């Protein structure tokens, strides 16, 4: 009888340990899921840039005033979806007009990408650096860390200058990828 009681006690402790492991696995699975989504969405923007690459690289290299860019000036992080909808990406119309030029395509790409980031990731947002012929373009995806225990350290990839006041940099994670169009 005592042996059965000891066996049940040991089994109970083992099951409690397994329950703790399951909780930790679920927590880290969510963190990995967010990182995977950030990677996929960064690659999505890189593909969009490559699809519209020739106007970006040609006009930026020549210094033309009508340079096509995916980089928006004075661009600040926002947890809300973008409010300015490009004409050729209008969701209000059943059949929006086609984009007239490469810059409109770039504006539509940024808009659609940011809407997707906002829907897929908590606090999801992204930006693209200006084109540099030697270094390409850097695509950065920002999102809120789902595990607050991991949010105690600042992410080295996060650019603090894009965060408005009130947004804690230590709670944000960043994924960066470089694109050579």
C-alpha cells in the first residue's frame, strides 16, 4: 500500500513537471510564430520591391527629381493601420483604377504591406530605407513582443527614432532584411 502511495506521488510530480513544460512550449511557440510572420512579411516587401526595381534603381542612380522610393520621409511607427489609402489601392471601390506610374505602385505596396502587418502582428508596422546603390534597401518589420518577460531588453535592430513618445522601445521587436533590387 505504501509503495502504491509513493508511486502515485512520484507520478503526480512528474505530471506537474510536464504541465510546466507544456506551458513553456506554448509561450515560446507564440514568440517563434511572431518571428516567422515577421520574416515572411519582410520577404513579401522585398519581393514587391524587386517587382518594381528598375524604376527605383534607375531614377535613384541618376538623381532624377521623380525618383521612385519606398522610403517615406518623417515616417513614424503607428500601431494603427494606415489611414491614407492610395487611389489605386482603394478598398471602397470594387474595381480600383490601375496605378498610373511606378511611384503609385510603391505607395500601394507600402499601404497593403502595412495593413497586412497590422492585421497579422500585434503592433505590426514596417518601413523601408532609401535606396543605396552599394547597400541596397533595408526592410524593417516592427512588432510588439508577445512575451513580456522577453521584452526587458531592447532589440538592437530597432531604430528608436521612428517611435513616437509613449511607445516603449524595449517592448518592440524588429526584423530586418536587406534587399538588392
